[in-house]
């Protein structure tokens, strides 16, 4: 048996901050107590002055494997994740080939079992013709179903009305949606290209992928979920208008329709396009200051339930192309928690709220088994944060395979000191231990 004793930590957990010791036994949290005795067979860590939080659970990443591994792969991106305090991830199906059958999904699980440092789960993708595959989902083994509603992503654009009705009717698990109305986007695109030519800059992105395109699609998803009493989770909310579709009047455990916000929509605004251009080109687009402020408010009021990354790396060369050719997305997992801790320092959130939205809420919303909380008997996925040290983002420090970050040059006001996954130390002060402890997530459904 392996014991690790963490002494004198400041634990942030379940809306409370307090000093305590923590004893890890093998892969689980064995004991939480103010004064746990040291034994000769314990690995001892003095965490005085450090924050101890549950490992973050990222419910939306794109790690690009299989088929797009020149951009990223499960090994490289899970390394970046644990260095940033993310101990579990849920990965999207738009790989090559797309994960739209159970068999293709299991091939991704087999890769992760061999290469992932973090815990993992994978979404099944939806097409206009795979409803029988959707019915085969085992809700205890797969995090959820992903629909690209009206926004084209390879063969996963779902635009057939009857298919959407069937998916919301028959899905045996949570449905997650990317909501943008593609016909409206294409109309906007034609308009701006006609007016400004094909060399238009990235600042047109939020005009092309507009507020109206987001709201039309999101409201349609909510309408279908209400019709069939489906469990719906709308990803990466980017507009103030969409917030009216969600409620904070009931506890998360009772919600049938929930929402997620992403790091880039909480950090950047349309004012940053002139400086960063395509390097902050995401779908849905980063929009106005007022949208960002409304999303911050919605998180604090529990209208938005989860904070995630939508980590989606592309190469520097791809992002350096002209706007119309540059793909959308960028790397975020390594600096997501640090970015939100900066927002705590700015007074936008409390540390307890960040832990709630990045650790507790994803675990509760997806019903992840025994993760996301500091509790005895739970898996020892934990992060130590040093608030006395800072972190400067440089090309040399970036672990994502793409080698760039929209945060390059920024200095965050905290540093990740250590990350444990299933009781194993995988990251310590810049050093990663590639002993591959990640496990497949399971779900209490």
C-alpha cells in the first residue's frame, strides 16, 4: 500500500475554505483531519501556505486523436492538462475518423488507456443517420452524446429535423450541443465577403457568427429538450441573450437543462481581435464586453453551471493564415485554472465559486463516480496551488503540441505546485512524471 500525507494545507472544497491534513491511500482519499500523525511509510508533503483543491474536470476538449495528430494527441494534451490542474477530461468526437459508432469510440478509449496522464471519457458524435448507435450507448461508461446543431463539422452537421427529434427522444444519456445556426452564418459570411472582400480580418468573426445565430440554435435545442424531457447541456455560451434560456431557480441536481461557459469567453472580448486576430478565433465567437460581463454574472448567480476550456489546438501555421482559411480553436488546458484564479484576484469570482464550477459541478452534472470533491473514499485527484508564486507563459513553457498559446507573454498570479491523479504525483513544479495513471471515468447513472 502507498500512503501520501499532505500536512497543513488550505483546503477549498464544497463552498468552504479551511486548514487540514489529507491522507491518501493508494488511489483514494483515506482521511481528512486537522492533525493526522506521520508514519514512517508515509510520503510527507508540507503544504503550509498552499491551496488544495479537487482536480478540475474539463467537460469539453479536442485532443485530435486519431487522425489529426500533427496538431495534438491524447498524450501531449493530457500532459498539458495535468500541468494546469485538470485531472479528468471529456473529449469530443470530431476526429478522423469521427467517433460516431461505439466501435470507433472504443478505439479512442484504447488509445487513452495507454497514453493519457489524466482520467478520460469520450463523447459519441451524432450524424443524420446514426440513431441506432446512439441507442447502444451505455450511460455508465460514456460521458454523453455530442450534437453539432446547425454548425457544420465534417459529417456531424445535424440538420435533419426528424433526426433531431429522434435524438432528443431516444438518447439514453446527456445530450451536449454546439449551437450556431449554419444558414444564418453562411448568409452573414456572404454579406461581409461581398462588402469587404476575402481578406477581411478576424474582427468580423463575431459579426459572421452572430448573437442571433447562437440564440436561434440554442433556443431550438432547449425547445426540443423541453418537448422530450431530455437531459440537455448547452456548451460554450457566448452571448448575453442566450442566458434567458436557463434558470438558477433550482439546484443543479434537479436541472434538466444546463449551460457551460468557456475560459476564452471569460477572458477575451472583441476588443482583442486587433491584437490577437485568428489566435482568438473560436466557434462560437468571442463577442462584446457586455456579453463577457453577463456570462460572469450568470456564473456567480448559477445560471451557468460549468466552466470548461473547449481546448482545440491547431498549428501556428494554420492559425497564421488569412481569416477565412484559419481554423477556429486554440489550446487552453494548461492555463485554464490559472486564468480563473486571476479572475479571483480581480474580484470577479471567489475561489470557492471557481472550485464549484470547474470541479464539483462537472462531477455532479455528469454524475461522475467519486471524483470532483475532497471527500473520504473519493479518488485522490487533487491539485496544490501556490499563491506566492507566479507563472509566465512563454513558448518554452507551453506543453500543448501546437506550441503556442493566446496567453503567451502573460504572467499569472499563481502557480500549480503539484497535481495528483488517482493518488499518483504526475506534476510537480514544472516536472511531469509520465507514469500514465489516468483511468476511464465511470458514471453513476
